[in-house]
């Protein structure tokens, strides 16, 4: 029970404390790729903690170190019988199992549904592009006749980078190269997968603030990361000028399942590109990366360490305590040294149960 409560408290603490801290952190905009990984790790840690809390409720944690496979299975069976031997223990166990199954099933279902929806939308738009677009193999783009300047990409197995005729007229050669580098960064680093993951978890948890914030921040940060890649290959001011040229053409016209250089937040991105870049130092990146790793590892450590460090714990003790007794339902039964039966797990001459 203690482990389950710790995991649940950890999930709650992450949900309440970390999003505001990330929102105020100065390094986030300077290291968008690491920030994307942090938001993804935060979501995984919250979901994993909730699922493992259910597992901890459903399965008793016992030290089984040094046992063979047969004795391990026998010990697990004995621990489960002890856990579910009373109505209270059975209710706690089944409730924990239900929580774990619901969390995992809901997340997997929403991940599949979100991925399928985005794939359908992209395939439908690709079919339209194949009919009305004009491929430009030299530049690796599809030219679309339109009075509005737009540059966007369609990720996936059959990826496309689309440039409208208005954008070709509005952008110089250097600006076009910058905006194409932006789109190729989206494709190469598979930003669509990060977006799909964050959106799916937001849907799975009914738009709760931590997951809603994670989805919005991921959508913003993938654009910052693509801007940085484009700036590294061309120049920051060139990328800023290209963004201004695309945004000034009017509202976003690209399909919802695409990733484009323009759109909401472009003005803030232009302001970010104007001053010289100040990347995060190597030492800070290492420390932050370790923090992300600890964020992910903590739930597994909380669940695994107690089991791994109690190898000498006797499942069949001289004074057995039922699951109901653990939760206050009944008191331990006193041992009778004159009348006992051997434990089938720990050996015929070791820990014993009262008969």
C-alpha cells in the first residue's frame, strides 16, 4: 500500500509542480529539443506512475531474490493467496488492477485513434496534391497554385513538402532555402510523432491541465526547434524574414495534419530569432538530461527497489499476518511453536505457518 501511495503522490506532484516550473524556465526556448523531451518524459512519468500504482495495489511486493523459477512461482502464488484471502484485500487488489488496466488501455486506444486520424487526413490531402500539385524534383517540393503564401510538410511514409505559388513569389532564394530547411527539420526529426503522442494523452485524460499544457508546449517547441535548424543552415535573420513573408500573407491555409513554418506564434518566433542566439551550455545540458532521465526512472525505482532490497524477507513467517491485518481488519495470529506446518517456499526447516 505504501508503494502505491508514493507512486500516486509522485504523479500528482509532477502534474501540479512541473508544468509551471517548465513554463517559467529560461532554458526551454534556448534548448527546444531537450524541452520537447522533458514534456514527453513528464507525460510518460505521470501515466507510468498511475499505472504502476495500480499494479502495486494489485500485486504484493515481496523479496524473492535468490530463488529458482519453481520457488519463485510458488512464492508469488502464496503471496497472492494471502493478499486476496480477505474481502478487504480482494477489493484493494481488484481495484488496483482495474486502475492499471484502464490507464494503459485508455492511453493505447487514444494513441491508436489519434495516429489513425492523422494518417487518414494526410493520405486524403496527399491524394489531392497528386491531382492538382506540380512536383519539383530538383528542389524536392510540390508546387500548389494558390493566392496565399504557405509552406508546409506532410510527414509520414509518403512525405511531401508543399510550397504555394504565392510563397515562391514572396520569398527570395535564401528565404525559400531557410523555410525548406525548417520543414525538412520537421520531417527528419519526426516532430509529428511527438505531437501525436502529446495530443493523444491530452485526449486520453480528457484535457486535464498538465496534458493540455504539454500538448500546447510541444506544438510550440517543435516550431522553435525547426527554426533553430533552419537558422544553423542559413541565418537567423533570413529565417525571421521568411517567417514574416509567410505570416503576412494571411491566416494559415495548410491542413490540420501538416506542419508549417507559419501559423500561430510566428510573431513570437520572429522576435526570438532577432537577437543573437544564446545556446545552453554543455554542462547545463548534461544536468538537464540527467534530470529527464530521473523523471522517467523514478516510478520504476519506487516500485522495484523495495522488492530488490528485501531478498531476506520471509513470505512464510513464524507469525503470519493476513492482508486484512495489514489494513487493520484483524490482528496477527500468535504462533504456536508446538503445532506448525512447514512452508513450501522457503524450505522444510525454515519459516513456518501456524496450523
